């Protein structure tokens, strides 16, 4: 499973994919905190893509929601 591949149909019409970084993401789910994942940037938002024990999980963040 590739964590950095985004289908063009998932993007806004004006959105373009930018750089991505892949590695270990710290995200607490139950007792587990470390997952293989990637952050994918676009010109409009950031996408977190995580492999949660073989199941893909994505979360999308607006740049306005990123404070620090």
C-alpha cells in the first residue's frame, strides 16, 4: 500500500499535489501510538495518510487549522 499516492479525483478542481514526506507518525489510537504514514501537501490543504494495521486511514487538515 502506497501512502503517498493520491487519486486525482480526491482533489479539488484547483488543487495541485506538492511535496510529501513518509515515515513514522505519532497518532494515538487505543494503546498504539506509532504508525507508518505520510504527510502529503497540496496548495490548499495537508493530508495525513496512515497505515493502521493494514487498513488505510486519511485525515485532511486545512492550513487555517494548523496553528503551531
